[in-house]
C-alpha cells in the first residue's frame, strides 16, 4: 500500500439529470414524484503529475434537507445546487495539496459558515462537500487502482485528527479493523401512500414490477422493513395494523424500524404512540420485531428533548438532526442511541460516528450505540453503489433501500450506460422488465463486485455527455 498521498484538486464538474418515480413516495411533509439527480466529477493530481477523475451522484430530494413549507420543490433544488457550487468554489479556491480527508477538514467549517449566510441549515450545507469528497475519494482510489474497502482499511484518504471533532478517536484503528460482508439485507421502505394489498390499489402502474407490500415481499423476499408513521396516533395504528397483517403471515422472523420523519413535537408524543402500539394485541409481533425508532421529533426540537425519562421501549436514533459534526454527541446526552449513515451527509461523518460508537460502547461495556443505514431514494449507479460500499464496510447488517422500488431502475438511462454498469457489477444488478436494476434476492443484495473494483465502488461511469450542466449553468 502507498503512503497517504497528497493531491491537488484540478477540476470539479457538476451535472444533473431528471428522475421520475413510477410510484409516488410520501415521507414526512412531501409526496415525491420527480427530482433531479446531481453528479460531481473531480480531477485530482499528485506531485509527480499522475492524475485521475472520480465521480459521485445523489438525488436532490425536496423537503428533506429543508422542510420549510414556504419553499417550493424548485426552491429546494436550487438550494442544493447552490451548496454544491459553494463547495466547488471553495475546494478549487485553495490549490494547496492535501490528503483526501485533509481537503474535507480544511473546508468543512468555513463552508458551513458561508452557507449559513445564505440561510441554509447545516444538514443542507453538508450536501455539497458530501458529493465533492466522494468524487475526490473515488479519483484517489482509481489513481492507485485500489478498491474502496481496501483503501479505507489502509486509511488511504488520511482520516486523522486535523479536524477537532475527530480528536481523541482511534480512526486508523477502526478502519483497519473493518471487514465488509459479501451481502447485506435490504430494508424495504413502506411509504405513507404505499399500497399494502391489492385491495388498496386505485390504479395499477402495470410495469411488471411489484406495487404492493404483498407483491414486494413475494418478489424480493425482504425480512427487514422501514415503516413510516405520521404523527396521528389512530391513523398510525390503523396503518401499522394493516402492515402487520401482511408481515405476520411469515413463519420466519422479520424486523422493522419505525420512521417518524420529524412528525412529533415531543418525547411525550412519541410515548403516546408507543403506548398505543403496546396496547394493541394485533401489533404485538410487530412491536417485538421493532429494532429502533428513527427521528420522531422535529429537528428544531429533537436535541432539546430529553428521551431518558420517556417510556419508549426501543432505542431511538437521529437522522435529520444530524446536521453538525457534533450532533450525535449532543444527541447522546439526550438519550439517543444511534445516528443514521447517509452518503448525502458525508462519508467522513459516517466514519466519525462509527468511531464514536466504538469508543462509547467500549467505555460502557455495552453495544448500545449504533449506526443505521438509511436511504435518500438512492438511484442505481454510483449513488447506490457508494452508499452500499460505505455502510457494508462499517459493519451495518441491513440498509434501507427504496430507490429501486419507487423508480424503474435504469430505464431512463442510455442503453450503453445501463449495459456498462450491468457488466461491471453483474452480482449487484440484473436486467428485467426492459431495464437494468438493483438485484435483491431472498431479501439480500450481493456486494462482491463493489469490494473488488478499483475506485469508490464504481466499475463503470455515468454518461456525462447525456446530462445537462448543474442548473443549466456551466459544468
């Protein structure tokens, strides 16, 4: 393995292309039907003149980073384009060589401060560096022809204590100890509008893909599920009862997480739902199968709400509240046990929080603290591959996957691009119903090719020529 390399970032290019959903996805305060996907390319160069391009991709999801109802979806998309451009200008504005992590550490705090002057919250601000950092890391791995897992185990990006939030943690020791698994469980999302049985369907899409929860289980064999709850106890109970009626048919164990999507104002409101679930006989198996509760309280209140006195019965994690690098530290002090890993928040943030979990669990002699792996309607191609590679490396045994369900795979992409990804990752994808798509068999996703391919889990590249520059401006 090479020594930790320092690189200059010579160029950063940004693109986007539209994503149209085959089914409406209701989460929190939004029903998603379409959104752009952002793409970032970064060109890095070593002191001896060797160079490589890397890339990253992420959906520009509205009403997740900023849930201000006064803003339109287009307003949200423009916010995300702006934070991408702010990150690009910062990373290109300092030509001094640094490690891949060093570029992140150098710019993180200043980027957050600049974004704050635009009125952008820290979660929204994180989106820009998250894509640039992944593109730089991909380029670094390609430059040295090293797969992502091996590069991280050897700390090729040079993750160290150069940012104060990483101080006092054994990052290198954690990375060296990580061992990715050959497969991972796919945790299926049941959105607020999703049909549970055929009787719930008003009109079929009829594209050959599963549309109801029953059909999803029959097609993919899921054992893990993410259930959205909406903050209205009686409505939530009725929907959970309908879901349990399907899940309880299984003779094998199943597992669920409950996602509150910030729909509650206090721990007492969450406790009310929990008490109602516990008091409903038809939900006994579902409740015993619940692994954790995700971000039930609105982010502006969540880290002020002390969960330690509430009778919630399950561990609770933060997701949308994870805006600043120290958010998990503050959440722990309020009784939260976990935090989500999402590549839209940054690869180094996930590593930081994994190191915290390891340190805190050692301190307490327990396994209370954990990372969950959550989705942002991650699309087939670089986005889903980089997310899968990261959460698998971190030892998370299951990951929310919903992009393959709400979007018709790679159907909208050029045929050559689809074939390139299928050829490079024949275990991860399959061709069915006229398109290349994520392959889920017996509830699991095969990851072998992601661990063997040089680069940040990308054996193929998107067709950038088929995209438009970000926001119609110069790439």
